C-alpha cells in the first residue's frame, strides 16, 4: 500500500516536471519572436490584433484606426511618410512595411540595422490569406492564423454557393474622383464583386483610370462609391444627373467605407463580402 502511494506521488511529480519543462520551452520559443513591433499599415495593424499579439505592437501610423484600441498606440507618421528618428528611438526589433511605404525610408531603417519586412499589395482574397499566414509566421501565431483562414474560406465558399445561380448584375466601383478611378481584375475588390455574384464592368481595363463616358456606355446596374478620399455624397449627386443609367433609375448607388473594402483581414473580408452580397442581391440572406 505504501509502495503504491509512493509510486503515485512520484508519477505526479514527474508529470508536473514535464508540464513545467513544456511550458518553459514554449515561453522560450515565444521569446525568439519579435517583442517590439511597429506597423506601417492599417491592415497590418488590424491583423496583429486579430492574431492576439497587440501587446507586442509598440507603434503604428495615424491611419491605423481599427480596432479602436489601435488608435491609442504611439504614432510614427503616415502610411507614406514616417518619422525615422522616432522609430529608431523606440528600438523596435521588427518594422512591418507595406507597398505604400517610402522605399528610401525603408532602406534607411535597414541600414541602421533594424529588421524591416515589406508586404506587397494583395491582388486577391487568396493572396490576402497567404500574406496573413506569412505575418503569423513572423510573430509565432501560425496555427491561429490557419484556423482563422480556414473559417474565412469556409464562409466565403458558403456565400459563393448562395449566389451562383442568381442573375449577375453589372457593377461599377469608384475608388477615385479626380481623375475617375476604378478597380480591375488585379484587385481583391474585384473578388468582392465576383464572389458576391456580380460582374465587374472594368475587369478587363488596362489600368484603374477610367472615364464617365465608358461607365455610361456600359450602363451598370449598380454603382459603388468607396470613400477613399472621396466625398461620397457629392459623387453620388454627380452620378444621379445621368437619369437614363440603370443604377440611377433603380436607385442603386451605394457608398461604402474604404476600410471595409480596401484594408481587409481574412475576417473583415467575409464581413464586407456579406455586405456586398446584400447590395448586389437585396433579398439574399448571407448569415
């Protein structure tokens, strides 16, 4: 009886030691990843929060507004131009730049011995997921990212199945006013239209530069104005002057916040896609 109790006690002690060693190993592994991160893009910032490493984010840009907590972080400038001296003074072990970051400033940071990783602009939902996974690898949250991506793809597929047999409205998306600017197939905004069961009338355009004459000729069923530096209501009034256009006759001109369409994470992509689905197919239940 005594021997049995001793064996049980020894077994419990060994189990505790193994658990402790495993925890210590995990903690040490986590310490090998960046502990002081600076984000130079709104999308990157939001993804870091999504991955649960916001405590390691020490600074971001003035345009990093989501989630609301991100607004309280130290600010180091805009998406295009940053304060190099301030970045250096914060002693980051990783700066994450975007395609909009100033290349000369990025190079200067690298020359100062600061690790900088630049993520290019994504051109599709699937590239967005791949980039999210790469970011997760940098911060040691690959498994969490894989779960998030799996769920996002599952929800996207569900929406695509719901709309696949519905009539496909012709859609024009405006992201710039002077000059008029739109989205081609080389933009994940195109995926929003395609996945929601619509036709992007500017899909085959060589660039985003477009003319109102071409829009009128295509006669879209729906016009979506993205508020990326655009006075949405004013642009809507301009389009409403063209009384013969289907989008005007049927009152189908919509204004969408640029954050929803232009800086998505895998999770917010799904949220925006649901909204797009409801715009293109008003009776569609996307939940």
